[in-house]
C-alpha cells in the first residue's frame, strides 16, 4: 500500500481498512459470477437471494421490492451478405426490434459514426447503415429520423453487448416513441473491414435477422440498511447492479463483492455511524436501461430528497491491470472529497471528470451528490497470464477506460485481481465511512457554483445579444460569494446544531443546483440516455442568433428559453437563501 499522505481518515477509519479481506471479496464474486444474470431471470434471483442472506446474517435490515419494468433480452441474430452468402458473426441488442424469421433485406451504405451530421446529403431510406463504434442511443434518433432499415455497428476488435434504447428507465406516454423501431446488430472490426471492402467493389445487399424478447417484467431491488446507534434522518446510499451480461465477474460481480465487504465491515462497527448506510442492489441496469434505479427514484423521491446525503455507485472494480485511479467520475462538489481519499490511499491524483449519463445515475432530478461508477480503469496495455489487458473504448485501445472483455462472454473470474479488488474496496470503505460519520458533509459547493457560472458564461458568450443571461450570471456570482463563506464556516468547529444547519444548507444547494446543472426536464422526469453538458436546458440559446428574426422556430425557442432561465435563476436564488440562513444559524 502507498505511504499515507494527509489526514483523510481518522484512526477508527484506518482500522476499518485493515479488515478488508481479498479472500472474502473473491468468494463473494465467485459465488455471484456462477450465474448468468439477465434482468428478471431466475439466475439473477439466485444472486439476489445470496446477497440478501449475507446481509441478514450480518444483522442488516433488508427490504426487497419487485417493480414492473420494460425489459429486453436480446436473442440470436444473423447478418448474411447476399450474393456470396457470407455470415459475419454478429449479435443484436436490448431494445432492438425483432425482424421475424424471414428477416429484412436491404442495401448497405457506410455512414461513419452514424450520428446526425453523418446523414447530411445522404439518402438512407430503406437501407442498412454501417457505422463505426459501439451500438447505443446516439445512433437511434438519427437512423429513425432518416428512415434507415437498420443499423450495423462495428463494435471494435471484440463485439460488445449493448442496450440501444435512449429511454432512461421504463418509458412513459411521452417517451415511448423514442424506443427503436428498426433492428440493430453489431459486428467486430475484421467483419466491418470486410463489409467496407465489399462496398468498395460495388453495391452490397444483406439480410438481417434478429430476435429480441422485450416485455414488462418483475425486477428485483434489494436495499440493506445499517442503522447508527442514535436515530438519524440522514443516510448514505451505496449502489450497484447485480444483473449482468454473461457471467459478469467484473461487471458487476466485483462491484457487488465490494458492496458486501463494506456492509460486513460497517455492520461490525455501527457504533461509529452518525448516519444510516443503505446498500442498494439494482436489476435492469443492462436490460432495462436502469429500469429499477429509475423506479426507485420515482417511488422514494421524497425520502431520497429529504434524507440522502450522497449516492456512491460502483461498477466493475478490481480487474487485472486496473492500475489507473485518476479517471473516476464525480460531480464538481464531490470531486475534492474523492480526490483527497484516492490520493491518501494511493499515489495518484484524481482528475475531474464530470459524471456522465451512465451507471444508474437515476437521481439527478432528486439532486443527490454523486461519486464514482467506475473507480479503477485499465493501465497501459500488457499481458497478464497470457491475457491482453489493454482497454477498449469505442473500438480504440488506450490507457484508461474499460477492459476489452467488458460486456463480452470473457468477463470471467480470471479477469479479477484480488489485490486490485481489495485496494478498490478500501477506497470504498473509506468513502462510505467518511460520508456516514463526518459531522459536516465534505462537499465543496463553491466548485459546483463555479461549474454553473462557467457554463452560463460560455452560453452567454456564444449566444451573444440573442439572449440575455446577465441577470442569471449576477445571481450565480452572489451565490458564489455565499458558498465561499459556507465553505469557510464548514472548516471551523461546529456543535451538533450548527453542523446540522450547515449540512442542511449543503444539501439544499445540491437539491437546487444538480437538477439545473445536469437535467433538461427537471426534478421529476428522466432525460434521455444521451451525452449532455452543464446547464443543458439553456444550451439551445446558442442557436438563436442563427434563426430568422421573425420565424416560428425562433419565437418557440425563445418561449422555452425564458422558462428555462427562470428555472436556473430560481435555483440560484433558493440556494443562496438557504446558505445565508444556515450561516446565520451557525453563527
């Protein structure tokens, strides 16, 4: 273990680190990874039963739920090149459509990344579009709008299982039309090169056959709680999904193992806790587009809003060659805390990577500060026991990112490194311990305000005179001053009442700012599973100047932007008032 730097943990927290057992972690993972855990399947239920039995043995209070979520299991698929009958290996994906046994025949056209810009000047109606990179939501909208017959994705050197629906969680009447209506299949790089070679020789036609089982299913959700000795209305949520592609030893058996080990250790030291710790185990991550965590956000919205101080999420830790600890995603307000712990427990400094629309991040509308999802990622390419351990992201191998076996049948126990898994578990023990015991929450709201302020300035600069954001920016500046005072006060001694006032202010700022910083549709809806930028609701302001002055499109957009400006301004004002009230109460 690297030499300790700083004082990120007290003596009691240090003692907990010594209780992490690599043998136990591997035992948990090995047990879970004996089952192929499709969301809502009998095999997945066995994994949930195993987790529940351990949690009960350790004295945790367990609740088990069974929400109904739209879930999609991909079945067999074939891609046949007409003329010579070649059949490159291919798979289909969750929420692809089924073609029926006769399949669909169409011409194949190459379309680069398959994003909106790639369709410019191209007539793809009734044709298969051959695209680069992983299958996924960004390709769905453009292919549907332009009338493609189907999408063929060149996944990379390996073919990765994916979910193509852009709808986050189960669809509503407002979002059901975003589900794909055409088949999606993926092939590997060698097959992609073959198809492009055939296209260079002339017209290429193909037949695609897909079988996908999409239906409403009961999915399990398990929440195991460790209560502190004194009643608390605050809690930490530590979550991970149990469902998997294939055996999923890394994704996500190793994550479930770390959750269990943190639960075992803290259960033996509940006398140290100031807040509850709730361990949430999801289904539907892989086959329902985060269906059960989205359901949980809906079902327990008020409870989460009022009491959850942070959401720690974990996905795929402890892999062989997972030596990079600089890429774990966070929010601006949680980054400093996460960086302090990772630097303390390793020789690496965490970069700021804004958390993305991934990994059961279903709680942005609630306003929950979030840490992690991925924690350790792949180091420089090397061979470990004959295994190539280079990372693969979007078909390109590089340092950092997910391992090549991610979302493939090769995600098995030989890909787990006990030492790396124990290291990651220690980081998570320290993270959850601090969040459950710190008198004052260790979050930096000035960093969150700075991110919002920077985004507003960027939008205002690009929009020019077309849209006025000066009043909103002034409110951000006023909040920045108040947040700076709050941060300084949080570094000073505080009694119980003062600490509670400061924590309520920290939570209030998150509840107000995270929805406007991360969501377009606000507190009670789920945005689509697409990449986004800070303050997404005001981003369309940059388009105003390019629209005709008296056009319907411009007038309609102005109406939307005025309302969004009000939403952001109201959040800034409410945050400042909460901070000012807390500072007055804390003295």
